[in-house]
């Protein structure tokens, strides 16, 4: 195993050198290097940056597009957009006004808010912890003694915490800042898990949401189609042991060796661009037709954007079990934490908010059979929409060339009803 890892490391290093030389005479997308606020402004939209502190001390960034370029109407309804795993608000703005849902909604008269979950590029701060120095920022549990939930043993960094802390913090801030009682919520992939957890654990927040729009809903995620995802889940124990041996708590952040490798090969001018797409498609589903190749270097400059090993573990647990359940600490840990041998299930019957589900048949991360199960379980599904394309994959929900025609027109039409 270690010999194979050595060979891969040497090959990767050599590939990066070759690619670097090749790319010296090439030009990347002109917006590479811009942050979220800058790219919103570059597209000539107003931009604001807000900071929110969660109940457990994580400092999160909210980006705001208060109005459109053409539509400056007052009394605008707020709408919160949250991204998938390893993504940020960047993924809702980088393709520009005529492709991105954020800009389309701003022109429809909405006050658009773009959130970043804990630990991603724009939300790597904490009231007392330094993510680059304090492993506790990423840990499973530790005794918190700095003023937030003092003395409690809590898990700090999983999708569970994103649901019970991050999403409520975003909603609280927007409602207070705008002085309006309610808003719309749009979530892609992991953001649908986080919202559903909030609905199960902190259902009082559902009264503040007009409509829950779920893109690529990853709530029930057992039996994925992706062969790579199956391999990672099957070998997760070995992978975790390897990562922990090298003291990895945060994975795929900017500056990470694999991220650096991807940034070099994921370039529209690179002779290895097709290799880059293989990394993506084997996880999310193949669709060359909808991939905007001219934006490849722009995408790779910000994706993936990092998360904790613990967060990945929780997601993998739900894939293995096929259940929408809390974190599994093992039999003894579960007895101590939950007073039962298996982790409890989240209560989906509490999700009484009007819910619109959007899914596709070529989504290798979210098996369509699981979406059909979810439709039957949720108590207030007001719309289901299967993307009318046999090739539309998980990545296409935010990036397809024809995403407006295939998906966003239907999404916006439903939002406008509320």
C-alpha cells in the first residue's frame, strides 16, 4: 500500500512540474484569484459581506446581493442559498449573471444571501480557536471551556452542527438585519441535509421559512451509483487511519497537495483537462455536454474548498446505513451519548415546511431511488421535478451550460408562488 502511495506521489509531483511548464505560456480565466465579493462586483452587482457567530463559536461569512442591476425594487423578500459539501458561496456566483441562480433571483426582485458553512474557505474563523493551530477546531469532541457551551462534551464539526448551529445562525442574522419574519431557503446537496437536520432538531425555525427548495437532495444517500464513492465508503476505515496518522483533520483545503494538483490539471488550456473531468465525473456522473470548459480554471481555483474529516465520516456513515441518522460513535459511545446501541434517526415527519425537490436520473451521488423514498416520507412536498435530461449529473445543478432552461426556470417559477 505505502509503495503504491509513494509511486502516486512521485507521479503527481512529476505531473505538476510538466503541467506548470506547459501552462507558463497559457492564460487562465481572468477572474481567477477574485474572492466572492470581488466577483459579484466584477459582474456589476452590489455586494455586502456579513459575519455571523454561531452558538458554538464558529464565525461564518454571509455574502449579500441586496438587489439586481436592473431591479432595484424595495421591500424585497430575502432568500438564503447554501452550497454542497466542499463548496462555498463562490459556486453560486462564478458563472455570471445569465447562468447563476443568485443573480437570476436578484433580478426577480429578491434580496439574495449566500452562506458559507463552517470550515470552508470563507468561514475558517472561530471566537477562540485557530483552525491552523488548534486541532480542536476540527475534532470529534472536546471539553469546551472558553465561554461557549462551557464544560459540555460536544461534536464540533459535522453536518449535524451545520444543521443545528450554522443554518439557524444564518436565518437569525437575516431576519434581524432585514426586520422581516421569514425568508426562502435554497440548498444544494449537503445544504439539504443541514436544513433537514435543523427541521428535525430545531423545528421552531421552520416557521421562518416560506419554501424549502432542495436541489440534488442528499437526505437519503444509501446505495450511491458512483463507483469511486462506493470505493471510498468501503475503505473508509483504512483511509481514516492513514489520514489520522499524518494528523489530517481538514481535507482538500486550499494549499492541500491534492488541491494543488487539481488546480494545475483543471485548466481549460491544459493538455490534462480531460483527466480533471474524470476526477469529477467518476464521483458525480458523466456529462461532457453540459460542462463549461472555458470556466475550468476558474472552478478549480475555488473547488474543492475544504471540510473536516469528521464531516466526511458522518456523511459516509449515512451512506453505509442508508439511514438519515445522527453520528455513530460505536456501540459503547452510542450508549453513552444516546442511551442506545445505534444512533437515532432524525425525525423527518417534523419537516412540515413546504418543500420542493429537484433531482436527476444521472446523479451518481444521489440515487434517484432515494429521492423517490424521500418524496413519500416528507409531510409537505409541494413540488417534485425531475430534470428533463438523461445526462444531467450532480455537478450540473450549479454548473450546467443549460441549467437555466433545464432547471432554474422551474425553480424560480415555484419560488415566485410563495
